[in-house]
C-alpha cells in the first residue's frame, strides 16, 4: 500500500523546462549515440544546464576555430581542457573510493535511493571532450547518493557533506565554464584576424587607386606608350 505520493515524472519535466537551449543546427559532425541515466538532482541539473553548451563550445574550438587559427594554438587549448576534465574526474574517483571505504568500515551495505523518476536520455556525443565531460557528470551523479547515505548514518556531518558536495560541483561547473571561456577567447582572436585582413584589403585597394591617380600622363609618342596605356586601362 502506498502511503505517500511519489514523483511520476514531474521533477524531470521541471528540470527539462529550464534546459539551456543549445543550437546544433550548424553542427554537421556525426555524433555517437549513448544511452545515459541520471538519478540525482545534481546530476540531472548539471547535465541539462551544462552538457550541450560544453559540447558546442568544444566543437567550436576543435572544428571551427581550427580553420582560422594555428593548429598548435588549438592543440594547446584542447590539452588544457582535457587536463582540467581529467583532474576533476580523478577527484570524483577519489571521492567515490573514499565513500565506499567508509561504507565498508561502518558496515553499510546499501546506499540511499531516489523516489523520483530517473532521467533517461540518449545523448549524441560529438567528440572525446564531450565524452569525458559526460563521464564526469555520471561520476558526480554516482557520488551524490553515497554522500547522502553517509550523512544519514552520521558517518559524515551535514556540514562535511555540504562542503564536499559544493566543492565538487564547483569543479565540474568550472570545466564547462573553462571550455566556454576558451571558445570566447578564440572567437575574439578570429574576429580580430578578420578585421585585420579586411583593413589590409581596404588599404590595398586605396593604394592601387592612389597609384593610378598619381601616375603622370604618358607621352603617346614615347616608346612603349601603348603597353603602359593598356596596363592602366587606356587605349594605346
């Protein structure tokens, strides 16, 4: 007999309603379809708010910016994003291992579960950067109920759990924000390069026009007058 009302999908609907609408219409790359499930509130919200925008920014860096900027510069940015993502992934691994060790030390045999409906989605992964970030989100989702269980059993205090949860969430968010900042920086460089190239082209046109105006009238009787006249569009 059910004595409480439980979620029937309304929580996921509210979370998805706040999803950041990323525009993939100009993305022509193929994506690897991966079934994904999130159960924690933190995992669901971070996936909805961060994943698609992180993918778009990473795609801009690796595909679009590479067509206009130096390959070495793009490779350095990609390496920085990868290093940051892997560092956060390692911290989440250590946190999960630490929580599981506390489970064993205190004889805890089961973890807390959620009464809300899981968020099941098929994700189109565009790149290795997107795949690594999706894995980070999955680890965050895995850790959340472990910390909640340790708090319920008073192995960790509420304050300890809050501090650890907030620190890890901030680091995960920093990966997405860092990718966005790199993309914005490269976009500014591309715009500056385009403006410089346009200015050079304008200057070149002005220089050619001025050279034409400054050329003295040619003596039609001089040797080669016909050739020179043809060069500047005059009849020989």
